[in-house]
C-alpha cells in the first residue's frame, strides 16, 4: 500500500531488506578480496587487478595487506614503462602513473583523513618519484604535495596527522636540491605559516606545537645574538598573552608552559634564550606572575590560571634559591582553589600540599 506515492513497509520488512542488501555487499567484498589474493599470488598485475584493489581500498582503507599488493602492482607498472619505452617517454610514463595514483588517494583522504595506511602509501609514492624521476620533476610533485596539505589543514586545521605529514614534506623538499644550489631552508616560511594558522584559530594546539619546533631553527639559522633572542622571547610572551584572553583554553597553557622552560636553569640551555642571567630570569618571572594574576579578574573559576601561578611561583623560588613565607601562603591558597575546582585530582593536590608544608 502507498500514500502520496510513498510505499509503506513494516519495520520487519525494512530491516530484512536492509539485512539482505548488507549481505550482498559483504559477499561482493569477499569475492573481490578472494580475486585480488588469487591474482597477486599468480603475479597477474593487470589493469583489472589494479581496479579490484582500488575498489577494495575504497571500501576498507585500513586493509594494509592490500596496500602492499598495490605497491607490487605499481612497481610492475613502473618496470613495464621502463622496458616498453626509454629516455624521456619512460620518465613521462612513470610520472603519469605516480600522478594518477596520488589522485586516486584524494577522495580516500577526504573520507578517511586519519587513516595511517593512506598517508604511508602516499609517502611511498612520493619517495618513488624521488628515486625514479629527474630532480626538477620530483621536486614539483613534492611542492604540489605541500600545497595539498595546506588545503587540507585549511579545512581541518587541527588534524595532527596533517601537521606531522606537513613536517615530513617540508623536510623532504629542503633535501630535494641540486649540488649547485645546496640545501634551501624553509624554516622562516613555515614559522610564518604556523603564526598565520594560530591567528586563524587560537585553539590550534598543533600549530602552537609546530611553532615550538621552528623557533630554535629560525634563531640558529640566522646566528641570532643574545639581544635578538631576547627580542624573540618578548615577542612570544606578548603573543601568548594576547591569545590567553581566553584562559580556559588548555592548548594555550601548554605553549605558555613551554616558554617558561626558558627561565628554568635546568632547561634553559635548550631554549630560545639560553644566556639570561638569574636576575633577568627573576624579572621575567615576577612580571609573568603579575600578568597571570590579572587574568583571574572575571575568571576566578579557571583552574589553569591557578596551576600557572603555582608553577611560576615555584620556578621563581628555584631561581632565587628559596620559597618565601609569603609566596608559600599564596601557593597554598591557590592550591585550595584548585582542590575545589578540580576535585577529580584531589589526591594529587593534597600530596602537593603536604610536600609544601614539610
């Protein structure tokens, strides 16, 4: 029976129809899987085999064994291109195969952006380009890859797979240079890119993390003086203070914590300003504590502020060589607030409180 042209089915009929449809899909998948295994076992690296592999991977990109089959099929295609033609035409044939396979992966990455096997296979293709193609052509493919990952990060700026992949692509591009021009650094442009992405989304932890990895390289590559390093430090502190207009964002505090390592004598050597004197560290930390205390106005329920105040005050005592009684009272009062705001970590805060009172 139908109403307004729409057939009416019982729940049982609908579920049975759906079950049968699902069974047919499973049967088709299993048949394709069996065919692929059979063809690979018989070394039948045909266009039809590659198509079957494509269909399997489109349905299940986590099937890593089939990615290995695809590698073998493509390597066969590479050798065929090399044996059928030679010179420039052979290079064009191999380049075309690599480009087509890179294109095949695009819709898969859109649907499964966090599938490791797709990313791994894509890197394998690009490495094959480095091995089999002239430098200029291989570099062009890697440059296109950087543009692609830029587009992907503009759509999902917090995809940590994409950020890790970008680092690898940049490192590969820096190495893809001829002997005459030598290595070309992309550190400054990537540093600027990270800043742009932070400006687009202050909560982008991956962009902040990327920035920490680049700061040292920027300074080292320009042989920065102590004055230039302090200027960089001041700029980073200013940047994070502006960002912390939202103190409830934990990713910002991670970056802030990283910056505070600059003032710790135990870790300062690995930071952007390793040669600060103790008196300079003390000045920075006192200003920092004041800055963080100002954030409490209107955000008295933000546990991250109290944690940062405690960490900075204890770091100051480490540099000064003592924890004053006034500072100890402040830390205990902030701990008291933390116990109320973060009851799930009550045991941690109580242990910490006991250690301070000893």
